C-alpha cells in the first residue's frame, strides 16, 4: 500500500538538486542557513523548496553540515536528587 504511486504530494525537487546543494556546501568557504540555501536553490536551479523542508531533506540524507567533534563528545550528567518515593 505504501509503495503504490499516487499517494501524497509529489516532490518538486530532484536528487540532482540536493546533490547540488551538498556540493555547494562542501566547496564554498562560507556557511549557509536553511533560508539562504532555499533561496540559492530557487535562484540557481529554479526549484522552490521551503527552508524547513530543505533542512529535513538534508538531515535525513546525513553527512552535511557540522559534524560532531570526536574530541568533545556530549557530556552526560548524573542527577543524584532523591526521588519522591513513598515511605
């Protein structure tokens, strides 16, 4: 049922459009936010994609943007407060 065509809204972007954005992010020295990337995609490729949707697509693909620093992993905190347990 989920694989059948005709369900939901059709994509207005192609895989090449997202690859173009990824290449721009790797080549350019500057950083972009999602709104700027959406505007760049509209100007360069003629594809209208909201900044929220573009952010979700790039996040789902992974590997683009800031990578986690392996020298500074996220810190885990321990909460040693006593719980409210019945006595």
